[in-house]
C-alpha cells in the first residue's frame, strides 16, 4: 500500500514538473539547466521533454522552445551565459548596434587580463583582453532572449576599435564611426569623450572632426 501511494505521488510530481516546464518553455526565453533545477525540475523531466520534442537543446546546459523563432541575437545570448564575466565587444558589438554589415564568424568577447579564458566551444568566440580601466567602461545591459547581456555602448565600441587597430582593420572603425554619426546613434561629443577615456582620441580625432565638419 505504501508503495502504491509513493508511486502515485511520484507520478503526480512528474506531471506537475512537466506542466511547469511547459509554462517556462512557452515564455520563449533561453532556459538554463541550473535555473530549471532551482525551479524544482528534475533532470529526468528535462530528458523526457527533449525526447518528446517539447524542448530543444541549443548548447551545453541551455534549452529553448523548439517552435521559437531563432534570430541572430540568440548566439549572443547563449555566449553570454557561457562567459558570464565577458562583454560583447568590438565588431560584434558594432554589428549588434547596426553600424556594420560585417557578421564576424566568431563573436568578440572582452574579458579581463587575468580572467579565465573559456574553452573552445560552439558558438565560437574570439576573446580580447582589456585592462581593467577599459573593461568596465561603457557597459550597457540588454535583455536578449530573456538573458541579461552586457554589450559595450556605441561610443565605447568605437573607441575600442580605433585603439585596437592591430586586431581590426581601420576601415571597419572608420565606417562604424561614419554610420554612428549619420544614424545619430551617438553624439559627436559622447564619442569624443569615450575616445579620450578609452585611449583612442589621438587616432580617432581627425576622422571625427572630418565627419562633423563635412556634416
């Protein structure tokens, strides 16, 4: 009798977990294994949902609604969960802000000079190390696919591109600067201030002055 009651309770608990998981999946966000466990959803429930096609694994410990639209921002959100101390930077930040048509094969992520470098995985990333004084400047937080993603602001991104000319062709930085001014994604004064703080003003100044003079 006790066995029957225990078995019944386990069945009810499994059903409740599955319904709770379905509710979370319908929210359309990226689901992390750790978050699911904290919600009381067991690994067996997750595996059954995967086997039944109600859940899609998109990365290690990352899941999503299989019917959800997959947009280009999903990669950024997934990488942000993999590298919690990283910040989306350089060409990837420029692309996210809509200031370049280039879509880098790897997502650029900035980390500290002494931070642990993540192992190679999918989606692929390109790590750039910034000194602390540069790493913490100009960080914006955006909610992408339900994930809080740190991304450098437009002025900060432009400063990084001009300062790191050995990593990115100068033409990318110049075209990004031109697009930012023309699209009014940032004011010239804000761009200049970020360049001064970011150690790029001497390099950027003639380009910014030419663009604003011609404008």
